[in-house]
């Protein structure tokens, strides 16, 4: 059920990302068209201003005095035609704007065989731009004009000023949309490439998210499994201890009953006192340990050690051990102590000893967990920390080689260190150092 929800979330996320990417592409496409159109218009307007400033004012004024296709007309017409060809414009011409509604072409700037109806024919420049030029006398730019005769084009214009800074005409330039479309298509090709790259990137992000989620779930499942195994092991130990205590209790009652029956009251009292001391020793563990989980663990291990006639000593520093999770500390100590108990059991009863140290170094930068036990010497073997490796023979129904592997994984998670050392006197010490974060 949980996996289905995660997959549904990933699918919805993928759909939303694709829709967002497509919408972004559409908006970008529209913005590119507007930007290209504006850039071409501004460039053409700069050209119009430059050309209007270079117009031979005297020649144009002489033409205006006699408005016919005379030498003055053709001189200016040829100059405008050359400029038109050089800049690749549709038309370069001179307008007369003497009212706010329409404009008139004075010199159309094209070869003789392409000349218009004549001097003063009405231009298709929109009224908005005509009005702006008439009232304000400022340069103008139009939107795309749809003309049945000349097709689609964009028009710009700049005033032509005489020596008295009076407007005597407007220099107009028409730019075909073919040029705009060519630039727009080129930019959009690049935009499509970017769109594809973004789509691939989003696909990689979605797949990576799914893989990371799957990996995380596996790690969590493994963590839960390891934690469950640890606590199951502790519960099993407690059950075994309770069973052993129950058996021992029956034996103790029989001994005390026997002593009282034969009148050995003093010996019965001594026997009860020894049992009381053992119970108080176990109970004292919790009272000296600040960390409750650690206290419970050591109490159960103390009982387990007593069941195997192992002398167990503890030295626990007063510390809350907050920088390490309780479950992780339990994994480390329970596995190391269990290994120590297994090793120590192989010795005669009088040689069975285990000591447990939980401390903080002098600089208070690291936790130190140290388990020392008597038992067979462990050789220097790096394989000992690998999963499934064990120095003990396999037993039916019991998995070997998990304890040190689990400890190693927990220690690695905290960037800590673990070491095992055995002396010739058959004393083995397992040391774990965890940085305090």
C-alpha cells in the first residue's frame, strides 16, 4: 500500500513537471517572438535615425519646391534604394505627415521599374503611428502590419530635421516579417534543444527520486530488521534468564528448606544473605546509570552472565550518551557482550570474567565502549567483521557471523572506529570509539 502511494506521488510529480515544462516552453516561445520583434524594430529605428540625419536637406527642400520626379528626386531615391539594399529592408522611403490620420509617400526609394503610383500616394502606415508622428514629432515603431499588397512587415520612422530643427518629413523603413521569422526560427531551434535537455533532466530527476526512495526504503527495512533482531535477541536472553532464575529459585528454596529442616538455622541465614547480595548487586546497576536503556541492557546481561557463572564487572561513566541513538548503542553493546559471553563460557568456571567500560575521553570528544573478556585468543583477521564470518562452528538453527558485522555497520554510520585485540594471556578486548556530535 505504501509503495503504491509513493508510485502515485512520483507519477503525479512527473505529470506536473512535464506540464510545467511544456507551459514554460510555450511562454518562452511567445516571449522570444516578442523579444525578436522588439530587437529588430529597435535596430531598424536606430538605422532610420542615422539615415534621417544624413539626408541632404537642401536637395530634399528643392524637391519639395517642385514635387516631381526630377534630378533632386532621383538623387534621393537612388540613395535610399542603396541603403535599402545594404540593410536588407523591404522599403526605405520619405514620408510627409501633415495630418493625424494618413501619411503620404514623397520618395519611395525603389528602382524605376518598381515605382509606386506616384508622388504623394497614401502610405499604409497605421493611424496610431501617424498620429504620434504628427502630434509629438517623435520616432515611431509599429506592430506587424498585414498589407494585402506588400505582405506582412514592421514599420519604423524617424523625423528629418532642417537647420532650424523643424520637421520637414519622416524617414521610414519597412522590415519584412521574413527576416523576423528567420531569426525567430533560429532562436526557437535553440529553445527546442533547451526544452529537450530540460525534459531529459526532469526525467533523470524523477528516476533518481524513485531510485533514492527505493534505496531509502531498503535501508530503513534493513535497519528495522537489524533492530528487531537485536531486541528479539535481548528478549530471548531475558526469557532464558527468567527460566534459569525460576529453576535456580526452586533450588535455592530446596536448599533453605533442607537447612531449616535439619536445624542449621545459621547456615540458612548465611545462604539467604548471599542470595540477597547477588540481587542487590544486580539492582544497583540501574541506580548508578543515567541512561535508562543502558541500565536495562546491563541488568539483563548481568543476569545472563550469572546464569553461566561468569563474573561480570561494569564501569559506567555518568553521561546521558545523547549523541548516539539508544538503538545503536544497544546494538553495539549487546552484540559485543554476547560475543564475550560465548567466548568466556568455553573456560573453566573460575576463569570466566567480563568487564564492561562505557566512558568519555578526557577531551569529551568521543564515547569509548570497551568489552574485555577471558577466552580463546582471536587471531588478526580482517574477515572477522564480514557478514557470515564466524570463528565458532555452525549450529542447527542458529545464524553465525552477524554480531560484529552489525557493530561494524553502526560504528561506520557514526564515523567511529572498532578494534579487537587479544593477548597471550587469552584476554580479548573489543574497543569502540564514537565521535560526540
